[in-house]
C-alpha cells in the first residue's frame, strides 16, 4: 500500500470520527470516539513502519553472520494491540452508559440532556 493511500485512509477515518463526535446524538458521539481511537491506532502502526516481505526469509532464521533483513518494529504492534483491547472495553462501557441514559431520560439528544442554562 502506498503512503498516499494510507494517508487518505487516515484522513477519512479522522474526518468521520470528528464528524460523528460533533453530532447531537449521544450514540453517534460514542461511535465517533471509537473511530478516532481506531484511526490513532492505524496511525501508530503506519508510523511504526510497514516493511514488504523480503526474499531473504524470516529474520529469526536468517544466517547469524549475514545480513539480517529489515523488519517492522514489534513494540508498536504490541502497544497498538493493547490500545485496541482498552478501546474495546471503553466502547462497551460507554455503550452501557448510553443505554442507561436512554432508560432514565428517554432521549439521547445532548441538547435535551444538558438542560437549560
């Protein structure tokens, strides 16, 4: 995948997340935050480096004295995997809170929930 395609996908994800975040419906706000967090994860993986597989084989099995092929940083992937799990838990919690707000107030409109100033 080219850098332009990755930048386009990232831009679309951040734009969609921001658009949903600015809506009046509480459920759309929750999904906007979720999309923004996933866009941040894609950004981190992209900045961690995406390397095309080489013909030299797997780096672990490469010869000890020879040239070791370039690989993607595994630390970034581990951090993003952790962020995905935390994001899933926070999304589930936010959806439960949204459902509870709907049970109590019979609406998800943020202007109605905010009350009058």
